[in-house]
C-alpha cells in the first residue's frame, strides 16, 4: 500500500530546501481537510519524508499540502513545497 517514498521539502525565498517537519506532514495526513479519499494512502514517516500508495498523484498532493500549510501559517510568502518521489 505505501510503496512509494515521497520527499517533502520547503523551499525558502533564498532557494534553500529544508525538510518539512514531521508534525506539519502529520497534521495534513491526520486532518485530511480536502475530503479527498485519494490522500488516505499517505503515511508520515520522518521530517521531510512520507510514504504513499501508487494512486496518490504527486501534483495534487503538492497543491493540497501547500494550500494546507499556508492556511496553518507554516509556509511564509515566497516559500513553496517541493514534493518528489525518491
């Protein structure tokens, strides 16, 4: 089910990439604010790392996580998420 390893990084305005804290990722995964069952197949593992099933589309995951992180105030203006399969 969780066959893919996904890197979740925050790129700051200087272009530096830092791993997103696990509590950010966990907050997204636990709340699943999107009401989209496709994100049920995600599992936070560590800072900057989550696992996901094959049906989770990375572009939609990135958009949904970035939106949630902005709502929570985790991402500042000029920052963005970089989500990649490892």
